C-alpha cells in the first residue's frame, strides 16, 4: 500500500465514523454508492479514484457549522460527478428514487453535462447561484482541483481553471449569501423540463 492509499484509507475510516456518529445516514449511503462506482486508481496508478469525492466532502465538513443542511451538502459532495461520469448507468430519476428529489436536483445543478449534452455556462452558474448547497460543493470541488492540478494538467489548462474561478465561480457564489430562507428551501427544485431523458431547450444546451 502506497502512502496516498494509506492516507485515503484512514480518511475514509474517519469520514465513515463521523457520518455514523452524526446520524448522517443519507450521506453515508451516498458515500458507499459512489465508492462502488469509483473503483480502481487514477492516472497516476496510485491515487484511489474515490479520493477526489472524499477530499471534497472533507472540505465541506470544515464549514459544517455554517451550513443549513450539512448532511445534504456532504451527500452532494460524494454524488457531484455521478451524472457527468456515469450518466449512461445512473440517471437523475435513479438518484431521486434512492436519495430523494431534493438531493437528486442538487446533483443535477452540479452537472455540466450528461450523456453528451452540455449545459450553457450561464444556465449552469445561474442554477448554482440559486442554491447555497450546490454552490458550496462546487467551490470545494474546484478548490480540490486547484490543489491537485500541478503535474496533472498542462500550464494552459491550469491557467484556464484559474480564470474560470475568477470569471464564474466567485460570481455564482455571491448571491447565495443573501438568499432568503424561502428561496433556500426551494433551491433544489430545478425545472423538470431539463431532466435526463427529455429533450433540453436547444438554445441552452449543446453537444459535447
């Protein structure tokens, strides 16, 4: 077992204990669901594929006291890439059946693409801006990307990631601070017209 694998195993054990101790059984189910999908290692041949999701959840956990629904945020952190990376096997409807409509819709907000369909950037970040949970998870996702991209991405892609944060991420996160409680409760209610399996609005989607 390599150093990164040993560290991952320890962090996974700690996270499981934390979720169990808090009674966050939905998040614990999301953890195990995604871990089964993300078997094997990343391109370096050492880092477990699930380490990215676990790392994002660990970042989200650091702001746990400030979240209205920390369990939902942790569950979304584990599930955030499921529709993008496993859209041919896992649908929005399947997520809704297992994890509930609110969480499935948050994961939908976090998905830029699925099954070859790509959201327009304005639509994508507008949806994130209206949902604090999705916004927090996406910021944690990008923070981990920035932490780990050296040696993985070339300089041009690294620069593009930083520009994207400056141009899009900060803008989308700002409105969540002033959302009313009424709007926060409704943040997961994304229009079903964009659901997987239906034809998306042509002007807001494109082929990837």
